[in-house]
């Protein structure tokens, strides 16, 4: 057994962990990064990156097959999943090598293995013990498996397993209409696979604004996707899924089933009890500095259950390093944008109208259809979209921007900057947006406030 002192020990090599390690080295700290699997974490290897490769392929296929309104007539369009998988693997390999190179250039010590905390800020890995003045836990999350009868049957996949499909299924049933469920529904539906989404709540994507969620559901319904909301799955069978809507029991045929009912924080086996770090089934408890109840022990990313987003995890890693270095820094969770990479995309940042009202904040809201925008109309024939803004009724401060349609993911950062800097509506009206761009609609919507 050996003892090696470090300024910072990072457990987990995903978006929170490797960013924290790089930033800490830039501050001159001696850093150890421990990862049990591949660098890049779930995001790069089992989530964000491979799923976006799949969604982009499906989008290209769908546009080619439905290009007639734009004068594009494509005959014999086909989808080759083996070529998609090769592209996906190549992207992951390149990004992993990039992260590995960054760690080497930064002179971060990297150890592969399972880590567990012991007393006095020590971490055990493969029989060795490492000592750190600070420990940052960033072990991520895993797919949650609800107790559904038949979940163990062949063809029943989670969000990791579905990334490894080597064939196009004849039909797909997706249990859960949240972000992951809708993204994969869009993938399958766009390439022509009859897809059914079963969601327990009254509307899909309950974390987003209700008007935006409704518009998304209506648009996705055009792509071979059938939604059943307010529905509870009863059992998965060899070739079907049974579910209940109210008092009525229904059944839908299935080839594959994707269980997309959420994720759980990876807290087991970390020795949190021994280190007396507070956690519950939701994750490790932290404050807005990402500090736990134990001095010198920090946590960030999915393992905290705060925000299940890779970019939020990276920001949390930076906040930890800044605080260790003596620069007071905090995460403003309300200003972290989120995206659903369906076609159309959804992008949102700040408070929804409902959330603001729950906090007792007086609000004014404005809405504008995307079809009022020239760029959107030229590029998205027959599609709908919506922008909704939420502002403080008294101060005029921008509180939330919520969009569905077009490339919303590439516009939302501007709205996040506006909210982060507490820009007022009148100041946004004075900004000049380039024309024609879809982003103009953010400014235009400000003039609809009542």
C-alpha cells in the first residue's frame, strides 16, 4: 500500500472530472484523475455524443426523403446502420484520444480502476491509497431500471444498449416520454420505424414549458410516432407491451423496447458512508459551491442529481477548482440551458412560467410562432415552432426563454447570457440581430409582451 499526496483527487473522468483536472493543473495543482472505464464518461461514450451522431443521421435521411417541397427529389433513399455505427465509433475514438492527450499535456496523473473513499481524504484504488487535500467526486449516473414485469426479456434495452443496435427494428416501443425517450423516438420515427411512446404523466417532457412540450409532441407525431400520455406500463411481453390509460388496458406490438424512465446517481461503492459524506437516493448533497458536508470533499455532475447535463457538470467542475484556488464561485442553476435534440429541437433556459409563479414572482409572457420568422419559414416548410419568453412584471428582467423549432440549440446560449447578466426587455429591444436569422425571433417576441 502506498500513499501519494495530491492537491486534488478527481474520481470520474467525464465532463465534470476531466475539466476539473485540466483547470486544476492550469492553477498549478498536483492532480490525480481516477476513471473506472473510458475517459469522457457517459456523455462521450454512452450518451451525448453517440446519440447525436444517430440523430443527425436520422435528420439527414428524413430531409432527403421529404425534400419535395424544396424541389429536392431523392429516389431510393436508404439507411445503412452499419455505416452510421462506424461513423459513431470514429467520433468517439477521436474525442477519447483528444481527452487523453489533454491529460498528458497537462501532466494529470491518470489511474484506471474503481475508487472508494476512506477516512481523512484518502482514496483507495486497486490496493493503493492516495491522499488528497481535496477530493472531487464526479462519478456520473446510470440508466434507472423500474420494476416492470418482463424488463429482462430479449429486445428490452436501456439508453446504453440502444446505442449498440446493429439492425433497424421493425417497431419500437419507448417507455418514458422525457428527453431521452423523445430523442430516440425521433431517431426511430425519422427513419421510418413505427414508434410508440408511453408516458405516465399528462404531457411529454414535463421539465419544459407546457406550450413547448405540446408543440414538440404535435410535430413528432408526424414522424411515425404515436404518443400515449397518462399511461402506465403493466407488463412487457415477448412481442408486445401492455399498458393502462385510466381504466382501459391497451396493447401495442413491439420488436424492441427502450426503457427511458430516467437515470440514477452512481453513489454505490464509493465509501461515502465511511467518509461521512451526506447523500440520499437522489445523489450526493452539495451547496451552490459544489461543496459537500465534509470539508475538502466536493461533488459535481450527475452524481449530485442537481442537473443531468454534461455542460452543467463541466461548469460544476470549474466552480470546484475556483473555490479550491481561493476564488469564490457558485453555480447559478437557473441560468443553465437545456436542449432536446429532436427534430425540431427544443432549447430552454431560465424559469418557465409555471416555475416563476410557484416562486411567487409576478411575470409577463410573450409568445410568437416560428412561422413568423423568414429564415424559419424558408427552411422548414410545413413545420411549426414556438418561442416563449418569461419576464419579471415589475423590473422587466428576462427570466426565461423557451423555444421549439429549427436549430434552437445554437441560439439558446444568447438567451442564457441575457439571463446571466440580468438584461432587461428594453435593452434586448435595442439589440440588432442579423437578418435573416432564426435568432431574430427572440428579439421580436419581446415586442409581444403584454
